[in-house]
C-alpha cells in the first residue's frame, strides 16, 4: 500500500470529517471523493495479506465494530441500543463547533489552574466558556452515552498531547500543561 505525506492543515481537515474510532484517513478520503465505500480499505487489505502469508485473519470487519458482539458460531450480532439513544449519523462539520475552537479555552483553563487540574474540572470550565457557541448538535447525547462536545474536547486534549502541549503521562484523570503548553497558553491569553 503506498504511503503519502500531507500538510498539517489537510490532516486537520480530514480529522474534522472523521468519526473517531471508526474512520481511517482512507475512509474519509473515499467519502470526500465520492468513491465506493464498500471497496477494500487498509484493514481489509491487512487481513488479506495475513491470509496470503499463511496466517488466517479470524476477525471480520464487522466483529471489530464497537456495536457488535460474537454470537453462537463466532458470527457477530448487533447489540440492542439502550432506550432513548438513537443510532446517530455523523454530525455535519459545519453544524458543530470546530475542534480548533476548543484549543484556546482548554489551554487557558489549565493555565488558570496552575498548569494542571482534574479532567472533569477542566471539561466543565471549558464548557462554561463555550456554552454560548455550542450548537444543539454539540449538546446532543451520542450512542456511546457521552455528550458530543465533551467527547470532542477529549480528542482535542489528545491532539495537544501529540503536539507536546499537554503532558502524556500524568496521574489518571489529571490533565497538565507542558512547558511548551504554558508558553502557548500565555501567548493566547
């Protein structure tokens, strides 16, 4: 499979159009380009290559999805949704607050709290700061049970950790800025 290099802004645009834990860059590109989504993607090709090398791929694509569980005979079966939860479609990116809009409030809240705080405190404070800008879709409960904007802020935190602005290895449930994160927070204050 060929590898490609893309600019950071292109990658961020792909991320905005992706459903976390479901999409790959390939599936997002296929959707944007209007290509057949039933064609093999990287995961299917990986299974095929394992089969060629004499190792049998035992997990089907459906078995790996979060809403399935093995039934008798090893075939996946769909779980029943909890009452009141609907199987949501991906929210159109133009109808929800962009992830980039969470960055400054997140950095500012952590800086205000001395550089580290419990995740719940940070999420609540960022929610207060963004409350006037959050859309009804942002406030919607997801099939997973979480609230969309709270879920998105978790992904923003992860991306900031990848950029070296938030510590990766802190006590469970604690978010902390790195020195670079503190410097960035003072720039945007």
